[in-house]
C-alpha cells in the first residue's frame, strides 16, 4: 500500500498519516466481503430459476438485494452511531453470513428471498460502517485516496468473486457459491476482530451523551442532502445505467453472451485501473476535478453507444463508459465524508447512502421507462444528456463542500 504522509486538518478524530496504517483494518474486510458477494451475485437469478421461478420473479429476486440495502440505510446509520463503526462491521459480517446460510438452504423461493434481503441489509451496514471508519481515521488531505482505494478494493473483490464462485460451483453445485460468501463474511469478521481499532476513542468522545436521532440529523442537514445529495443520486444513477445499458445494447446488435462478457471485462479492467488516480485527482485538485469529468465522460459514452454496431466499436464505447466510471471511483463516498458533520456523522451517512441507493435504483428504471416509449439507442442519448446535466449540477454544489479548496460551508461548520 502506497505510503502517503499528510499534515493539517484531520478527519473526525483519526490519527493515521498513511494508508498503510489502515490497510488491514479498512481494506482487508472489504476485499473479503466483496469477494464473497461477487461469488454470489451472478448466481442469484440462476438459483431462483432452478427453484422454478419465472424470469420475472428471478429478476425481482435480484432486485431484492438492492431493496435490502435501501431499507437498511437509515437503520444502519442509527446502529453505527450507537455502537461504533467497528462493532457495526462485526455485526454486518455476522448478519451477512446468516443471510448466505439462509440462501444456501434448500428451503424454496421464500427462503431464498429472505436470504437475499438479509444479504442486502448487511451490505448496507457494512458499507456505511466502512465509510464512517475511514472518514474518522484519515486526514482530510488524503481522504479521497483512502475512499477511492476502498472503492477499488471493493471492485477487485467483485471481479475475483465470480471466478471463485465458478470454481466451487463446478465441483460442488450452485449452493456452494453461497458457502463461499458465508465463509468470506466470517473471515471478514475475524479480521475486523483482530485488526487494530483506530476509531474507538473518537467514537467514545462522540457518544459521550445519548446519540442523536436519525431524523434530527437529517432534518438539520436537509439542505445538503437535497443539493449535494441530488448530485450523488445522479452519479449513482449514471453508473447503474451503464451496467444495464451495455449488455442490453450488446444483445440488441446480436452479440453472444461470451462477446458481451468480453466487452464488459475490457471496460471493467479500465475502470478498476483508475481508482487510485481518481482519488489522487480529488485530493490534489479538488473534488470537482473528478466529479465533473466523470459525469461528462459517462454522458459521452452513453451518447456514443448507439453509433456502435461492431465488436470493436461497442468495446470502445463501453471503454469510454468504463473510463467515466473509473474517474469517479470513491466520489460518492468522498462527497458524503466531506459533507458529514462531526456530530451525527453515522446518521448523516445513512441518509447520504439512501440518496445514492435511490439513484442506483432509479437509473435502470429510467432506462426501462424510456425504452418503452422510444428505441434503446434514443434512450441512451437522452440519458447521456441527463448525465451532462448532472455534471453541471455537481459543478455548482461540489465546490461548496470541498475541504481541500478552503470553501467548505454547511455541515463542515455545523450549519445547513
């Protein structure tokens, strides 16, 4: 892990001066957890089909993981505020392991639905606790690199997970993928348990009195959530649209599943390679230096995709989308960390993650709705224009909450 020394303003109470100091505590559990989730994600729909579900029911089952995350966002903020980030990580690992076990049991569709929802709930708690942990642990001057690295490690786990899942499925059957997910969750639990806790003292200070309610924190900072939070919603929506649009377009021009996987794999490799440069860019030149180009490039990629019909052309357009996505690695978490108040940070981040998760759910719904009234290519262009509008919105609001530019207002000083 790259050594990065920083001085000056710190995060919410952390004392580290390098990413290496927090690598084991912050990134190890993330790598394990995302590898387990990556092993499970591709086979959820297949599990449902094997249990007799229709295509529509199988698709609904896949969506339930996102529903679990949405439902869990605000309660996760309340729980992390009450017990601290490290205990919340431990609880999330146990809950996720239980969800994996329930999904693996041969109990029919109802049990599978329940297991997937529980996995989503655990993912929400795990994600919030990791974000709050790093916000507390690192100085502001290296915050974006820390959080973009967290996002990069998460993507690496999701990249490796399906290969691990494929290996065990070929030998022991589809349920073994859930066993991999459960084992990864328990391994993350052990790692969190033995790794040093560098935010415990900060949490004890922050919770000297009774923790504030989620509603009171969100009400106090509603202006930030409605402005900057809308920007986060746009970013999350554009990313989710990319994930749905590329395979749909590849299928519409006649690509085989293997060719579609190749296109996504090439774009994904570019995406993963950019996570650290994205964080460096935000720390060095301000958050807007990554936020606006990321959305502009995503919009450009969406607009170019309808012009692509050959394998090379579609791969090139998908790569443009991958570059746009990679430029924004860690962006949503960094903006949330910048805007989060010292008093009520976990509760605020619960609301922040809810904004992002709503955007993540709304993006594919927008694609679905548009494609019902116009062609897929025209829908891509319209959504590309929407991404450009999102870039303009971010250009207005991101600098107002950027601690690296000396222009932070609102929550960083305790106001609205």
